[in-house]
């Protein structure tokens, strides 16, 4: 009988997978440097980080997450926590744009992203229990309404977190990344007025969100700077949905039929407003100019393409991830406010 055991052993053994020691040797750095790169890249020079990443790609090194978790006492993942209902996640393109950006930013650190929605009180209670068990190392908190209960629950769970947008009604220092909502609104309203529009209306976001408040303040400030009296009839409050943009535009047209411009606090609402204007027989921009906010992908596909305020989505995602990783590694909370940009298209 032929003994095939050695051959079976040879096949079973095969080529061993690369280790962290192999990566260090290939990159020409210490094992500790490789470990720091894998844990976020803190206290590592750009040259060393690039050398380690190049070695990982060349060798095909894959992190053993179970082993690393035992050593570091970390889960090796981050949560993208959206405090809105699931239907809002699929309807509003800004959420999926942020999700994509955060996923890409975390991929550079070999960290997976866990998507969690908690749009109701029951869901928030359930998610709080889940997060208290520390299944993730930190949380990217999206859509922070005033007095959002998840902020306090994350603090109690002692989980690092970073908010997208300035949190309202919170005590103590909270880490967040936001854009200059007020200045963005001022830029849009200035553009509409200086384009010759006399009756500029606005569709705001919810009053319990930073965008809803700050964009309205910017609208009022720019009217005042141009000597235009604030008229409450020219203001309608939406909820960032397409349907609210449509209904708010109908309300404005009914109250002030001679309005000739509208600043809408989100591109999704602005597309709803375009539908209402078309149904009312108002030409855009000949009769009514329309300006949005966000520069979401649908701004380009709208008819006509939307003039809007661009939020730097990739930069927002990148900075949120960087701040969260810094907290995970022991640094304190920080705040960053990024500039916006006016993008002029065919709707004004």
C-alpha cells in the first residue's frame, strides 16, 4: 500500500499566510509601527504609514480580527448610527453619500462599518442595550435633532462618538463635524437677490435641527443687509423630504403668488418644490428662481439642474472618521466647521 500521508500533510500545510512580522520586514519598520498603522495610524509618519500599507497590499496581509480583539480589547469596527427612520435613509441621498464616504475613509484603516438605524424610541432603547455591550469601538452619529437622547446614552456607555452637524441642546463638550450652515444660506440668498429677485421665499428644515435653524438665520440676515423686510408669509417649514418641499411650495404660492425666488434648505425638498412650480405653470428660472442646499447627486439630475450650496461630503466623512479614531486612541472631543460653496446651475 502506498503511504500518502506526507503528501496530505504537504497539501494541508500549504503556503502560510503573511504575518505582521512579514509586513514589518517588507516595509522596513518595526512590528510596533505596523500595529499602530493597523490601529489608526497615530504617531506614525506619513512615509512609514505608506510603506506599511504598500507592504500589506503586496503581501496580501489580512488582519486576524479575533486575535487582535483579544490583545487590544477592541471590537475592530465602527457604527454608522442614523437616528432617522429606515425610509428616510433610502429617500434622502445625503445619508447614503455620507455612508459611502465614511466607509471609504475607514477602509484606509482596515475597519468595517456597521449600519444602524434608530428612528423610534423603541429602536433607540434596543440599540442602546446593544451598544452598551461594546460590539463596536465608536459611533458616527448622523442626524442629530435637538436633545437627541442617543448622545447621553452613548456617553453612559462610554463609547467614543462624533456627531455629523452641530448638536443642539447638549451640555458639555461634544465632538462634531459641521458645515457653516449660516454662511451657506447667506451665499445663496445673496445670489438670488443680486440676480434681481425681489420676493425671495424660503422653505426651511425642521426647527429642531441645526440646518433648520442656521439656514433660516442666514436667510434673514441677508434680507436685512439688502434692506428687505422679513415677511413670515414667505417662510414655510419642511422636514427635508421631497413631499414637504412640494407641499411647502404650494403653500407659499397660495400666500404670495408674486414670489420670484425660493431658497430651499435641502436639494431633496427643492426637487419637490420644482414639481409644485411646474404644476402651477411657473417657469424655472424665468418666473421663479430655485436654490437648494447640499449638492446631493439629484441636484444634477433635477430639471432644470439645481443651483445649490455644496457641502464637502468627502471631507466631512474623512474628518469625522479621523476624529473618531483619535477618540478611540484616547484623545478628547473636538469640533470642526467646514466651509460650503455656491454652485450655480440652471435653476437661478
